[in-house]
C-alpha cells in the first residue's frame, strides 16, 4: 500500500476517533451514576493509538477533552479537562508506541492497554496535583485513588473487554495500517 494511502487511512481513523470522543459521552451521560465512570472518551483514544500510531493517538488524546469542553462545557476545562487532556494524550501515545514495539498478539494487546492505562492515570494524578497547586485547591492521595481507581473500575473493565476485541477484529480484517 502506498505511503499516501496509509497516511489518508490514518487521518480518516483519527478523525473518526475524535468524532467518537465528542459523541460517546452523550450516550453514557444518560446513566447518571455510571455514565462518567465508564470513561467513554478513553475508548476512541486507545483505538486511535492502536490504529494510527503514537503521533495520532497523542494528538487526538490531547485535543479531544479540550475540544469537547470548549464545545459542550463538559468536561470543565479546569481542573478536569486539562488533566484529562494529559491523561488521554498519554493513553494515545503509549498505546500507539507499545503496539508498534510489541508483537501483535492478544497478550501484548492487553499488556499495551494495561501499561497505557497505568501510566495515563499517573499522569492524570500529577496533572491534577499541579493544577490544584495553581488553583489553590486540595488534591490528596485519597482523591487520586478514588478518581484513578475506585470510581474508574466500571470503565477499566469496559476498556479491557471492548478495546482488545475491536483491535483483534480489525487485525483479522487487515484494517490496521502496517508501519
């Protein structure tokens, strides 16, 4: 496949992933208690990293929460949207980079996803901590644990089921561009 065709495919995938980042929260937002816990914007960002590579994943991940916050008011840009931009950028970057480095097997897809999730949540915590210092609010370790783990369990489970299934299906259909 020609270089231009590969680039065009990645651009199209990235655009679809960004659009999904804007739309999916409307679907889960209808479930008051669980909607936010499902972290619907994370799914397309992970997929963008896997499908398009780290530059596209990082870009879509960083832009998505900021664009959604500017267009629809959610997430609020300070402190959530900015911290989320760094978190999702990390997800897109690492899922794209690790998928390129690791073998394309099911086990390594899960390893890529788990490492990306772990690092992204750490980056989110650091960003929230730094923003809280500037905004003169508190962000304690217990708030970090609640936001990164306890409240995120439904989303973590959803991501661990859905993202690998989609990536594996797209691998089998030969829809993931080769580097």
